[in-house]
């Protein structure tokens, strides 16, 4: 293990830790099972030929599977292609061009979204591309700061929605509390067509013995008299095959009808053979949970390696902190103001590519240059051990430079 | 075989011929081969793990494959998901919201598309959904009536594009002539950002010994000084698996960069495992052509059954005609004015569901109610024999009713 930044640099690593990608060993878990399922043919349980056109909202058993995973009625779930990001983009693009049910096109006026920060860079990229103004709001360990959120949405009718990653939030690891979910579902909003874009990306991605959950947001919205407020997005990309899984959209019957109408123009439907393979492979929620235990066995040591290195090197260093997430794909490292970019540059100079500093903020702009997103899933455990030391040593060098 | 409409009705068929779907026997052709390819793993030729994220524009060998199929440089092809319709929608939606390279968003003004009729209903649905005005232009056997097209685009800057199915056009079977392609590529347009939406859906779908081709439209556009005019769309949906193949987009380098920029926000990329299976299964253009010979062997008798029945029953009937296509998926049947809808209704009353009359026209409105789209691919050959008689008998009954 390197003991100084210069020793780390001499290792001349060639490692890209910039994205939250699963490791090959994780992909092996589902691959073996998918290959078995591949021999089970192309007929759905009702005899439907999954090779042909049809079922634009997804294979019925894939929708049922999604409904059981998301704990919503099957009629309120779409089983789609290989990317929940596409569903989020399309939902937002449809809202911009056509409006949501009973609303006018969002693009007719100024449109803003609340963006809890730090957050997911791809959410922010969608807003930037669609010309949606982004208003950062602070994250707490329980979700977004609801006093700030409520005050903003009550007054400003241009605020049409908020990005939410309710469980093991990307990248802070926050778990939305029941109170936060209740307040999001029930808060008065100046915009009648306000939407929660609920990206339940890490619903089954536990790193501890506790399978954390968040309250059912559709139920919470119904109970609060806002049945159409939430759009839930999820996928199995980090359960089975990163680029070849199933994505789901769940919402109210009215929003589903809207989605069906809009998406029917665009698509002939998803790859139902892949959906069939997934249903046959995973069977049900228990099947997913079993598989995720095996992911956890691979991932937990990597997260522990990072936090152990940080504890060893960074304990007591002023203005430095990090989270030890109970799930998800990321660790957030907070460094002294003004040193995040420099830390990333020092790591890069030693051959370790980190997520660009600021990526977790709208337009890539971390106003205090304090936040680093660490993505320990893809490299091997040995590499993570070295990389974690390298990150800590790069930060210490940056601090040293700044105080010289 | 039924001899009268009443006999046909007594058969009480339960057959849906409304869409151009491949038959199960066609899907079997690729299925066996895909299953073999399934055992060949997940590694691309350069060792890339196709199960993980990456290659948003498609697996390099899948792009090469597409380039060889479409006869364009590999850097100008995207290998995407399971639907070329999605690529067409997204390209048009991107143009509406953001404009094409160096243009302003189309949605800022009145936007119109030329729609050769009869044409493909899903093209027209996209225009309708996006608020694009549709201007029908007549089809000839050589493609759209270019005198009409040239006169319109020269004067009207709101006309931003035209839908083209250059080979075995849906549903007329027209084959664009070299002159038509040249005129489309070179015609002066009032809109500087005019685009050819070139849906090369039936490029390999021959029904005769002659493998018809149309000139390379990208080359034609470059030669005419309009390098960015054409966007080519194609897919293997009717080559391998209808809902699980590969779609391709090909265009100029500048348009490709535009596509990459816009689509990178939306997607994490296509299912590369499926692309790998396809490349391993089909190998190259010769592999596709071999497979298409086997499709042809299944399809040709069905098309022959329809035209034989029409010849038997409808020869000499005033104002009735049909085409005998050299490729593609459809036969157009022209009936006396005002009788298309009635013919469809009579067939439906006998249990035979045809494509709705008017479907091949913008907004489903055939001004003379004359055109029927016949889709003989999906039913068995025996069913096609009966259905073709049934269509002819339904039409004769409609004529009989009208002249009583």
C-alpha cells in the first residue's frame, strides 16, 4: 500500500472509477442464470409469441413482476426497454412538448425543477438539455430539506417537479424518511401539474443486513389527494445486465393512460424475449432479493475498503467527512472548500480517474468545490484498496499544497 | 374456397390481417440461429464486456455490420435498440425541440412534412403527435410525384421534410427511381434545414429473383451539395426477431454528431448483447441475404395467393386495381371511390380484420375512400388463400350494394 502521494503516483495506476458500473463478477451472477433461461423458449405463459410485435406496455408477466417489485397494481406498471433513464427523459420530454394530463405543455412557460444536491448527474443533464431551470436544494440524511422545498413550490408555479432518489440516494446514500415522503406527497404546490420524478434506482441494493425501505409514494400521493403527482422509475440494470435488463415506469392510472397514448406513437414496444428471460430467471421479488444478497457479498468489501482507508488517513482532518452508505452505489467524500477539483486532478495525475468534481450538482457546478463522488463497484477489491488510499493521499496532498 | 360473400361469412374466420407482422415460421428462421449464437458469450472482439454500460452509439462490430448493410461509412452509422420507429420519432422530436445542426428549433414556427400517399401510418402518427402539418403528395410507381414535390418545397419554408420509403414502399410497393432519388437530393428547398426521412425498411425484402436497389441517398446528397439532407433509418425487425432486433440510423458526420449529442442525454445505450448475437448470427451482408431468401420462400406464395385471388375475382371490375409488389410487406388494393371503408366493414363482419381503410393517409383520411392495405405475411398460407377470396368477395358485395 502506498504511504504518500508520491508513492501512489509511482504505482502508475490505470483505473477509471468515474461511473457507477457493476463489476464483471456481478454481471456473472445473472449471466449464468440468464443462459439457463435462454433455453426456455419464446412463448409467454398464455402462448403469446414474444418474438413478434405487440404488448407495447410490456409482456403481462413482466408487468406483474414489476408490480410485485414496486408494490403497485399491475395495471399501473409499464415494463419497458433496457434503460430507466430513457423513461425519465421521455416522460419529461412529453411533459415539455404536450403537458401532463389536463395540463398545458410545460415548454409554453418558464419551467424549473428542484434538484436536491448532491444528486445524480444524468438527471441534471436531462433538465439542461430540455431547457429546464434547475434549483438546487440541500439534501439531509432523511431526504431533501423539506422546509426549503415546501417554501419554494408553494410560491413558484414555474416549479414543475423535483428529482428524488428515495433510497440510498445517488450519491449521498440518504434514505428518505416517512415524514419526507409524506410531505412531498401532500405539500401544496403553486403548479397544479407538479410531479415527483421518483427514481427508485437502488430499491434492492442493500449493503447491510437491514433491508431499508421507503413508504409507497403512490399510496402517499393518493392519500394526500394528489393521485397523479408521482412517477416512479426503476430498472434491473444493476440487478442482472447493466445494458440489457428491464426498466419500469409506475404511476397513477391517469398518468399510465397518458404514457400509453404518448409512447404508442414512438415505439413498437420493448424486447419481450429479454423480458421473458428475466421473468423466468428471477421469478419474483424473492428471486431478486436472493440475487441481490450475492451482489452485496461482492460489493460490501469494496465499500468497507474505501471507508477503512478514509478512516485510517482522514480521521480528524478538518473539514473532511464522508458517508458510510447502507446501500446504493456511491460514497460521498466532502473535502475542504475549494479542493475537490484539485484532488481529482491529483488522482488523475497518478492514473486514477474519478468522477469529475462538481458532477453531482446542476451544470457540474459545486459552488464550494467540496464534493467528490466515489464509485467503488467496478474495480476489483485489490484495486479498490489501492485506489481508496490513493484518493485519501491525493486529498492530503491537495490540503498540503493549499496550506503551504 | 368460398364462392360468395355469404359463404365467406359462414366460415366465421377469426383472423387479424391488420398489421404487417412476420409469421411464426419466419421468426423460426432466425430463432434457431440466435440460440446457437447465444452460446458464444458476452465478449466483443476487442474483449469489451457487452453486459456492461458503454458504447452508446452501438457496439463497434454492430455499427460495422450496419455500415455494410447500408453501404455507408461506419462512422456514420448508429446501431441502436429494437425499433427504427423510435429513431425516427426521436430524430423528429429532437428537430422540433432543438433544431437540426445550425438550425433553430422547428417548433418555433409552422412545420409541415410532405407525405407521399398512400404511405406508412406510423410515420403520419408521429407527425400528428408532434403537431407537424402533413401535406399529401401523390405516389407513382417510381416514387413521389417529383413535379409536385419540387414545386412545394421551393416555395414553402415551413416544409421541413418528406417521408420516404425508397424500396418496396409501404404500402404501394413503389421503387424509387434513380431520377427521383437524384431530384430529392438536389432540389432547391426554401427551408435550409430540409430533411429526407429515409425509411429503408425493406432494403432486403425481395419477393422476386431481382434484388432491386435504390441509389445511395447519402452519396446523392453529398454530390448535390446537400450533405446533411438525408437521415437513413433501417432495422432487422423483419429479418430476425420483430421486437428484438437492431435498428440503425445513418447520416452525415454532422448529423451523427448532432444525434450523439442529443441522444447521449437520453440513453445509456442499446442492448449490446443482442447486437453481439446478431453480428455472430448474421455475420455480414451475405448472411442477411441468405436469410432473406428463406423469408422470401415463405412469403412469395402468400403474395401470389392474394394476387391470384384478385385476378380470379376482380379482373375487369371497373375502378378496381392492385399492385403486385416485387418486395416489401404489403399489397395495395384500389376499389371504386367510397367503398374502401364498406369493404373493410364487410370483411370484419365475416371475422376478417383488415387494416382500417384510410390508414395509409394522413389522419387516416383517404379523400376518395379508395385504398386498402393488404398485409398477407402473418397468416398461414391456407388462411391467406381464404382471406384473399374473402377480401375480393367483400369488395364485390360492397360494389353490389352500391349499385343496387
